[in-house]
């Protein structure tokens, strides 16, 4: 799969403690993080290799990074597009205005419009500040973006300006059609992700009947095209790598196969090796999965059951 998106993990800390988190293993390891100059060099290298968008994301909340705004501005200065994957708890009017002005693509993680369920999944009390927006009660950070008219920015290289991502669990699945309805009304792209079977989450993975209920209701809210898209086993990153906080090149957030490190090898060699590994791995993972109603993260679980 060809895509010009590169994911750059910027920090190993998070202000939430989601029990289902599939990247917490990356935070538990002690790594020497890349300096700001090293991150800038990586961004320049990605540009030279033809990549056009950098996603600031990873094993923590990127907006906790002290270099966060400097990185955003540097990426934009290099003529590249920026995507930020965030839980939205740190979004304030200043950040929202900078994002809007510079057409930063936002993936806002929102698992429930019920504050109690949201806190349970986030592992923190009062994890979000909730406010009224039209007829809805939503996180304050999301309202900041909508008040600016975020969906009106327009697509950037085929990517919607504002997207909401929800993780499917037994705790929240009955509320996901409501989030879908909210997104449809406000022209936000909505997508769901399956759980990775990390320790302790087995009891919140949906049964086949519960999955059938969920997708039937999501299809009702968003249409057949959405439902078909959710069956695909593609990956947003395609064959491209993930650059971890210490410069390790990973093939995937959930499997974390290490390819090498940018401090010891040229970026182009590492990216080419990663693409070969991901291509071969994708062929194995794809086998027998075309009829599953699952996106990429759910594949491991459904190969085991």
C-alpha cells in the first residue's frame, strides 16, 4: 500500500492510563529520546525521501512533549503536512487556533460521550472537561476545534481535517452509534479500532453477536460504504515505518518489530528494510481475514480464536 505518511513518536509519557492501551509496552522501556535537532534531521530525511506528511503520535500523548509546537512549526516550514493523534485533553484555544491556521490534521480519540464510561476507559477521573455543543455534550477540546469551523478546512492529500477514533470494547460499544451520529451531523470522519489482546482486557472484547449488533447499527447511521470500509484489513501507514522516541524503526505499533535505529544506519536503508518486512508480514496476516468485520489491530485476536 502506497502512502506518504510517516509516524513519529515524540514522547513516552501519557496523562491517561487506558487499561486497553496497546502501546504502553513502548513506555515501559527506558530509552534515550531523540533530541530536537535529531527529530528535525529525521523530518528533513523523510522529506528528501519523498514523504509529504508527518504524524506526531505514538506511545504517549504528543502534546506533552516540550518540543511539540516547535516540531509542528518546523514540519510546516519544511513544506510538509502535519497530523496530530491526541486524546484531546490538553487542547486549548491557543493550540486549536494554531492547528486551524496551519491546516493540521487531527485524530481525536473519543471512546464515549458518557463521561463515566469515558473515565473508566481512560483510567482517570474527570479525564475530560465536558461542555455543550448544539444538542450534544462533548469534550471541551473537541468543541474548540468545531467552534473554529474545523471540518471546513478541506481534505489534505485525501485525509479529512478532523477525525474521531473510538476503540471498541464491551464497555462502550452500545454508545458508538451515537458518536457516529454526532460525527455525521458535524462532518467529522469517524472510524473504529479493535482491541489488541494485551493483558487484562479479555473480558471487554466483544462477542460475535455483539460485533454484529454494533456494525448493524453503525451501518444504519453511516451507510453501507462505511460498513464495507470497516471490513478492510488495510493500514493507514501502509508499508511505511514508525519512528520511535529513541530513533528505533518499528514496523507496527501493535507488534513493535524493531528494524534498526536511525542513529546507526541511514534512514533510506532502514525504510527500505521496513517495507520489505511489512510486505511479507502483511501477506501472512491478510490470509483468511477478508470476511472478518475487523480493522488492522483486531487481526491478532481473531487469528487466535
